[in-house]
């Protein structure tokens, strides 16, 4: 019996769920500039080695990062440029959202000042 194919929207939800961990996002951000050994990732992220290993394993299983052993060092890299593009798009979206929230806060503060000052 064949398994039913997963709808694209469900696959996308799983993909974004997999990205939904701060350590994983930070690893991906760091790897945008090129491959890094685990020791450098540890120095930058400052989490327990076991935690980083667990998060790297999730990224590796998903196919978003690749790893290569170089002697006694494991070096990680992004599997392709699309991940960096996705992170840049997320940054643009968040920047726009935060700018919109800042505009709203300014409007609310101005309205509060006008209300306090009265007619």
C-alpha cells in the first residue's frame, strides 16, 4: 500500500517547524558566510556541546546543512544558497513588521499626549 503524498502546505509547515529553534537559526546565520568547524560554532553560539550537536543533527537530517570530517574536526556548511536567501527574506519581513509596530506606537503616544493636553 502506497503512502499518500503530503500536501505542499503540510510539508512547508514541517519545514518551518524544523527551523523553529533559536540555535538552529543562529547556526544558519553563521554559515551564511561560509563553512565553519564545530568549535567555531560553539564559540559563537555559546551553548552546551550536546545541545549544539543535537541541533546540527536536525539540520543535517533535513538536508539544510552538510558536514564534512577534516581530520578530527567536523565542518558544517549550508547545503545551498536558498537557505541564506530565506534568512534574508525573513530579516526583511521582520524589519518591516517592527517598523510598522514602531509607527503604531508613535501614533498611540501622540494620541495619548493630545488626550492629556485636552482641547
